[in-house]
C-alpha cells in the first residue's frame, strides 16, 4: 500500500499524521517507508538529524540520485525515511516542460517497491506538482481535516484534483478516508463541525478522531513519534487505533 496524506490547507495535522501513521505501521511489523515531499521537512526532522542526510527527494525527482541512495534508517525498526530539504520548493520550476514530471515519484518508488510493505507520503500544503506526484504514485489517499469553523474550505478543489488523477494518470487511486484532527471534545463547535464533516463524507470518515493534544504538539520537537514521546497518552492511543483502521480499510478495498 502507498498512502498519500494530503490537504492543501496548512495546520491540519497532515505531517503529524504522516509521522505517527508511519511509526505505528512500523511498530506493527510492516517495513515502512516515509517519503517527505514537504519543503518544510518536518517529517524528516522528526526522525533523523539533517546532518546525516546525503541526498534528498529533490535529487530523486530531479533524476540526479536514485531513491535507494537517499533512503536512511528512521527512528524505529522497520521504518525508513526518504528525506526532504527546502530545495523541494524549487522543484515545480525545475520540472516545467518535462513530460514525465507527474510520474517521477511513481517511477522512483517502483525501483524499491519490493523492499517495503507500506509507503506513506507526506505532501506540502498545496495542489502543485509535488502533491500531484504523490497522488499519481499512491494506491490510497488520506485527507486530514481539522475540526474547525473553516474545516471544509478548499476541499472541493482537492477532491476535484483527486478525481482528475483517478480519471487518467492513476485509475487505481482510492479514497482511504477522511481523518478528523485537532478535535476538541469539550467544545460544541468541534462537535458541530464533526457532524458537518460526517454529513458531507459519510462512511469515508474514520471512526477514529485525533484529539487536540499538548503531547502531540511536543513530540516533533523531541524528534519522535507520539508512541515514543508519550506512549500512554490519548494521542498514542488514537493513532494506534487509526493504524488498525487503515489496515482494515486497505484490506477491504
């Protein structure tokens, strides 16, 4: 399975979900590759020291370096990272006019596909070429949506992009689910927003919601997943349950 985690809105818990879903799957024994396509490189920095990186996904998508040469061991057994750097922000300009530009990531993953049971792709908060590459390469897409007043703003554009990808370059792409994040169970507004998301997406919404949590906010600063930073926290429990739901849904799709 290859899961693209995407939403063009920032601050919705996309990278947090990528980090913890990858870590959770690795702890379940799946050989997991976390590919960081976000120029902010937060998924990368939560797993490895930047000084330890020789190559990155900019080199891979620019056809400078094979993917196998930039992959490095992550913070856990069964977890590997394909790192990002700020240079990724320049990739759209570099690949203008290249006919195979949307397929670069798919082709790269195909060269290492036998090494991994799961590939998690963290995307930038845009609908540009990096996100398109992720959707073309993926088998499934997971969309985190924050439980806030403007939760559904912009989702029409994202869903339209996904439909266009499914129509031609990746007919095998499937919607894995909608994940409600930053959910504050104490507020009426959050519960109303959750119901609105359920009304729009129905069964696509995961049963698991990710609560607002200080521990989840702290864990990237400690360069770790929630499972290592606060294994007894609500965030660890919720991401563990999400891993189970993901495996169940992938098996049924």
